[in-house]
C-alpha cells in the first residue's frame, strides 16, 4: 500500500496486496495522548467498522476492582479466575463493542477520577494483560474492526491488515489531554506539569517486560503534532480505504 506525499507519515515496510480470507482488522497504537481513541473512532465510523478501545477494557477492570473493594496491595497477585469473577463482560452488538459490569453498561464511570488514578497500575499487571488478550482477540474474531491501544499491532493483532502508530510531541499530548479533561485551553504551567506525568507514563509503558509500548513492525507512523484532527483521519483513511467489510 504505497504512501502519498502526506505530511507526518512514512512507510516502515512495504505492503503487499494479497487476497483476504477474513474480515479486516486495523490497529492504531501509540503513547498516551497521541489521539488513538478519537482517531480510531472516526476511522471506524467512516469505514462502517466496529471500534475496540482497549483502554476502556483496562478501565473497566479497574472500575470493577475499586467497586468490589479489592485492596490495591492484592492486585499484583490476582489470578485469571479472580479477574473472571469481577463480572466484566464485553459484548459485540451489531457495530458496537459494549462493556458491562454485573450486567450494567459502563460509560461515564470509566472516566471517573478514581479510575483514571488507578488504571495505569492495573494495566501494567501481566495477569490482567493476559486475561484481556483473549477477550480482545474474541472481539477481533468478528473482524471489520479498528482497535486502538498500546500493543494492538505487536501482541493482540500481530497479523492486522494495516497497522498505524501515532506519535506527537509531549507538549501537544499534554495540551490535548487537559483540554479533553477540563474543556478549556490550559495554562502553560499546567501543560508542563501534565507533560511530565505523560513522560513518566511513557517510560513505564515502554520499559515494562510484558507487552511494552513499541512501534509494530511494518507500521505506518503518523506524527499528529500540529495536524488538524480531520487531516489526520483523512490521512489514515487514504491508507485503509480499500479495506471493505467482509
């Protein structure tokens, strides 16, 4: 799949056109604040595909751990059966991937302050990542999917039809995160403080032994620094527009 002369993108490998025998899967990976989820949502909507937000899965488990009152000091020793007993379920319903806890659809609860403060610790647990690997692949088995996260193209869907890796400057990512959280343009001091937090998260994500953040092989890297949202979506659409649903 050749690249056009779009700013901020380059090919890390050569795409080869082969007959597809399964519905397509597209992955978007990248560090915190790089725009993965919003971009993946827009691409999925334009293609008529489902969207899998892997971050929401980690948030759902975090929400369940907090709601069930599991002490934080016990999280590191959790086993697969204990995670199953948290009753977090993922359902593919038409073109939508929904997440439930105890039969209740999770939406705004996933973005609570408490969940946000703890999700990084939960996401770094090998048992959690292993448990969610099967969950994510079961969703991917339906195909016609755009999945975003930090290890979608490296671990979860290594045979994805198209792999995208989003990057942006620390300051840009910090500004976006604050604007999303507070709905206003942040002060420069706030941006610098948030940038330090994101940098720490980057170091944690890229240095962990289990499923570290890294650019997938043959991924198309897109630098979204200063790139309007509609432009970055259009840039990616030009790479995936031939992937019609099966």
